[in-house]
């Protein structure tokens, strides 16, 4: 099954994808995670995109499309995938249509004030990428990763100014994909205001 998770930053796409990949037995491909891994490993690509991510802007389409094309060519993506954070522009969606067919586009529906609360409370462990929330999913010890014991950090792009920019970028460049995929009859809406387990149960029903 080839799935796209579409929705604003902070809608919980990554959290649900981490569960759905085991339920549907397909890889979770997050373009944001791929870019962050490149930044961490100080690759050429990482150096090119570091500032763009910190500001919450979009990486140019050619760079992003090439990275996804390479990732989808890997063996584990042959029997399906969950694309989280891609496509984010109409040009990316057109490019994806040439690479692969898509079975469903899951549209994560949520209010803007809930997003702001979720993003500003998000904390991550830099080495493992594990995410927490200071209110909804706190670590056992404040500010410390449960497993590695490392201090948790706030992503640069989860700081207020970058969050507001990311939401604006979403509205302008990515939200038009809702109509794009609805017209192709691929869109399924899901309310993601509840708890992750509840959302996952709904998703299973919707995709049956
Ligand atoms: P995310 O983890 O999905 O919120 O992505 C973090 C950041 O990575 C975004 O704010 C963009 O700077 C960049 N990014 C991720 N996916 C894309 C994409 N499909 N197109 C352009 N930039 C992207």
C-alpha cells in the first residue's frame, strides 16, 4: 500500500506513521527526518539545507524530489511506503505521480491553536530522534531522554517564529494539495485532535 500523510506541521504525521509502519508493514519515509540525518552527518546535502530547515522554509523542489526518488528506489519501499512530509508542493506531487502510483492520501485535519500547543511543547532527543511533549507525552525525568539519558532539545524550527513561518508555508504551498488529491479521488480525511491510539484505530478502519 502506497500512502501519503498530508497535513500541517504538528498534526502528528510522524507519530502516527511510526505506529502505522508496523501495522501495515511498510517503511515510514519522512523527508524531514532524511534532511535532519544529512544535517547531523554533515553531508553536502546537509550543509545545503541546514539554514532552510532552521527557518522553516521549503527545500527547493529539485533537491527534495531527487532525494525521494533515491529513497523510493530502495528495496524496502517496493511493497509500499508511508510518505510523511512529501509532497509539499504541486510540483512535488506531479513528480511523485511519475515515480509511483498512490493508493491513499490521508489528510490530517486539526485546528491551528492545537497545532501551536503541540509544536511549542515538542522536545526531541538529538541522537535517536525520539520525540516527547512537555504536557502530552513527557519523559520520565524532565528534559532527559528515557533510554539514552541525553538532554532533550527543542528543534530550531519548533521555536515560535519558525512555527508561524512553517504554518504560513503550509497554507500557501502545501494546502493546495488537498484539492489536487481530492479531485483525483485519493483523499481520505481523518480527525487527528484525539490521542494517537484512537487515531490509529480510525485510520485502520478508513483504509480497510
Ligand atoms: P518536517 O519534519 O516534515 O516538519 O520537515 C522539516 C523541514 O524539512 C521542513 O520545514 C522543510 O524545511 C524541510 N522539508 C521536509 N519535507 C520537505 C518537502 N517535501 N519539501 C521541501 N522541504 C521539506
